C-alpha cells in the first residue's frame, strides 16, 4: 500500500534541468535509497519532497493527497535533515535539541502506529525508545543517549566536533516522532559506531511504521530498501530549450 | 501562541548569550547623537529644537544597523529551513523573531532615550510622549526591517542593500514619531500622531510577517 | 517665453534626452543580443529534438524562463 | 493564463504591434509637445513657466502608473508564476525610475521661478523623491542575486510591499508638509485647468503612455533573447 508517492517529478535549478520524469512509491515502513552522481539532484529531490522546493512539474502525494494543499500538515509529519546541522553555538546540546523538539510538541507525527511489524523484528541493534512509555523530556534524554550525547548534554554547541554536531542533528529525529524522515547524507562525519546507531534508529523508525528516504554515498545498513538511481533520469545533455 | 513564545524565548536567550550585539545598537544610538552638538554647536536653544528629530533619526539608524543579523545566522547554519519545516507557521516564527529583535534592540533604545533627551536639553513635558511614540514606533521599524532583511538573504552586498530597501519605508514612522513629540513640546495634542503611529503598527503587524515569510520561503528555495 | 525660457526649454529638452536615451539604450542592447543569438545559431550548436524519451512529461507549452546572473553580466560587459 | 507565455508567440505579437505603437507614440508626443510649447496659452499667474507642466505632470502620472503596473505584474508572477510577468516587472522599473527622475528635475526647474529656490520640501515633490528611491531599491534588488530567478521573486515581493506603503508614505508626507509649510507657496499642480490647457496635457500624457508601451515591449523582447542566450551558454557549458 502506497503512503508517499512522487509522480513524474521535474526539477529545474538555475536554468538547468536536473532531472525529469522521476516517479517513486513508498509504503508505510518502507525505505528509499537515493543514489546518483554529484549534481544528479539527490539533495534537490529531498528538498522538493520536504516542501522547500517547488517541483517544475509532476505531483507529490501523501495518502493520495497532494502535499502542496496543506504544507503545514506536511511539515508536521516529516523530519528533514539537510547538509546543515542547525546547531546554535551558544546553546548547550540539550537546549539545542529541546528547542526543535518543543516546536513539534502537540503536532505528533502520524507514523507512530505502524502496520504489523514489531520493533524486535527489525530493530536488531539498540532498542529505540517507545514513544508511548516516555514523556517529552524522557524522549529527549533517550534521543541524546541513543546518539551517545548524554555526557555532552550541557556542553555548548560551539565546542562540538563536526561528528558530534551531526549526531545532535540526528537526535532531532528521535526527540519528536514524525512519519517521514528525509535524510540527506546523514552519515557524513560520523564514526563507525555512530553509523550503526543511525542504522538502528532508522530500523526502529521503520518498525513503528515510519518511512524514510535516504541519499547517501556511504554504506548504510538499510534492509529491503528500494533503490532509486537518479543517474538514469538525467535529461539529455542539452537542456530543454526555452522555445 | 505557544510556538511564538518558544521562538521569542530562544532568540532572547541567543541574544543574551551574545550580549555584545545587543549593546552595539544602544552604543551607536548614544554615540551618534553626541556628534550633533559638535556639528550644530552646543547652544541649548538649537539642541532643544532639533532634539526630537535627532533622537528619532538616530534610533532609526541604530535599528537599521542591527537588521542584517536578524535572519542571517539562522539562514547560514540551517536553522531557518528547520524553522520553515516545523509545524509552526513561518509567519508566526517571523513574528517571534521580530518580537525578540524589538526586545533586544528597540526596548534598549527606548531606555536610553531619556539620556539623550537630557543631553539635548529637551523639555521634560515632551519626554513621556517621546517614550510613548517610540514604544509604538520602534516595533514598526523592526517589522519593516524584517522584510528588508529577509529579502536580501543570499544577495551580493546584502548588508548595503538593506538601507536602500528599508529607509524609504521608514519615513512614515519617522514623521509621526517626531510629529507626536513636537506636538507635545509645543503644547498641542499628540493624540493624532500617536493614533496614526498605532494604526501603522497594526498594518505592519499584518503585512510584514506575511511579506517576510514569503521572502524567506523564496530565499530557501 | 516671457523670461522663463531658461526653465521651459531645459525641461522639455531634458525630457526628450532621457526618453530618447532610454529608448536608444534599449534598442542597442536588443540589437547586440540579437546579433549574438544569430551568431550562436549560425554556429550550429543549437538545439536537439525536444522531449527525450526519459523526459516524457516535458513541459512543452509552459516554458519557464530561467537565467543566471554571471552570463548576463559578461554579456552586458560585452555589449 | 499561460497563453502568452510562449516566447515565440509573444515576440510575434510584439513585432506586429510595435510599428503601430511606435508611430502613434511619435505622433502623440510631436503634437503634444508642439501644442504645449506654441498653442497652449500662458497661465495668468505663472505666465509662460506653466509650459513645464506639460512634461512635469505626465511624468509624475507615469512614475506612479508604472509602479502600480510593476506591482500588478509582480502579483501575477508570484501567484501564477507567469514568466512574462517577471520580465515585464524587470523591464518596467528603469522606465519608471526615468519618469520619476524627470518629474523631480522638471519640478525643480519649474519651482525655481515660482518659489525662488531649486528645491522646496513640497509634499508632492518629496513623495516623488521617495518613489524614486523605491524604484532604485527595486532595480538594485532585481540585480542583487547570482540566480536571476531569485531576483525576480525578491523584487516582486518588494514591489508588493512598496505598493501597500505608497499611500501610507503619501499620506504621511502630506501630513508633514502641511505642518511645516506656509500656505502661500505655489503648488506644482495643474492649476484650475482650462480646456485650452487640458488638451495639450492629455495628448502629451497619451504620448508618454504609448512611449512606455513601446519601450517595455522592446525591453521584454530583449530580455527573452537574453534568456535564450543564457540557456545556450549553459548548454555549451554542459556539453564541454
């Protein structure tokens, strides 16, 4: 059953056609792995799916409804992780995370109740906190712990290394639930152990019925992920002429 | 409403942790104003006459100086796109950021205004009206400024561009603000000017968040 | 002109100068661009049949005009 | 809505219309200027200097009209993403700025014999000065981005904010001018207009409007070719 769908998407950036005629279907609990050369439009596609970028053509549907009809509801159901970590240097790790989490309080993602699969089946590694048991602050601490930031919780953002900042950005995914995760090179700067934690977080999210779309160059353990290569979708070498 | 408070609280906390930025505007306000006696001479009568105008113009320039950093840090570190993708409507987030900007820029200017009134030998009769007018007028400056700051994100020479876009739009609050103070000083009623300033504030409360949010959306595209 | 000639004639003259100047600069820019386009098209490296098989839903009748500044600047400098 | 978005069709229509508009512009301006200079009577108060009105007032009308036109084009561009609306806005603002500039200079030249100074902080002239600044801001923002598309969007939002603010600015400046000005000063305004003055004024005004249509069509045409050139450059860049 398809939950999230893109139909015939065209992307044009700076006068250049990046990709054209891209379609995909993603069920609840599904994963999509975007691959493609530099400049093939992975980041643009993720920004488009998040609602930051308007497609030049085609439609993006959630549960059969175009997401453009209610951008607020779409934003509430997704987590987007871009190249930038959105970490404020003068706020502590916990303050940084609490701000983003508190903005989402009350606007619960719909992905929490999935269809069928259980956390134990897919989780594999570390257990991901179960939302129903933990309160808001408990979930926040659990998110920090999951990415091994518990000891750094009171450290100012400016003192973090690039990998630690990335982990803090990833902790946002767990601090508040959202049905759809859009991850752009999530493993950049992460050490081996942290990549494992990321994979476990994604597995737990999927087990709870959440969907994920990942663009990555590094190996990331994503069982039964649907591959989507953007290389084949590059338009012919000459861009569409204006007339 | 809750989201608005969260955004204001976060921006206030950021501003307080980097308090140098907040002090800069007030410092500029006082320093620039003290140039005028050197320019026009220290005669009390002259200074008294130009006091309301000088205080307003200098306040306006101080706000202008602080505008560039309103969205720039959030734009550069990715916070702005996260804010856009939060369930909070972007217009509300903009309003929160503007409110925090006013609290850290406009309010300190109002607090420093009596000092300048003293230095310029302004009649005490006008002081209350001056403060009241600034209370209504400086939020207008922050609101209009937010539109300019949002429009120039990512532009070449963005910082130089903001004054060109924003200063013409600052003329109405300047006129009504100075008008209120001068009316009070000359024994007339300041009511019409203050009412107009209030009306301007209401209009800008409606227009500026919409325009600034639209500008931010296109800046992030 | 009743003593006002020194004000009336410059007013009309300046109006004509500004209006003609704007018109001429527009025309000059237009000609320069037309010449460059003609040269490029004569070069032959122009277009390919549109609507490749992958771009099935090619946006045929709603073309979007897009541009990048660098080109424009270099081209204005050239003209 | 997008019927005219096809650049080829636009260019075809523009090419067909342009000769007529250009001839009409030349005719209206020729007749208008001739009447203004030699046919219209001198004003009983301002004498021959009133002839400046025939360029000053239409320029002021055009400066205001073009800003509104830019705002309308901007709204169309933002709502329907019509590419020609972006081009129309970009093509219009230098023309509007030119007319605002002419209004200011002819106002100064008219004011010199009337007021005895080159510049008076008169409500109308001051508003026009601010409008001129608004045009400069629009043009600067249009060219401030590496991605022209962003320039279009940002300038469109600015134009809409500007058009909301223009009545506010106008009102506030009039408010301020009445406070600060002795009532005896001449206002640069159509004095009580007699038909013998109205006709030259209207004909010149029509000429100015036709001039705007001519130049804006030429400029849009030119922008379209520029866009095509950029696409070709980009294609070569990619091919190499």
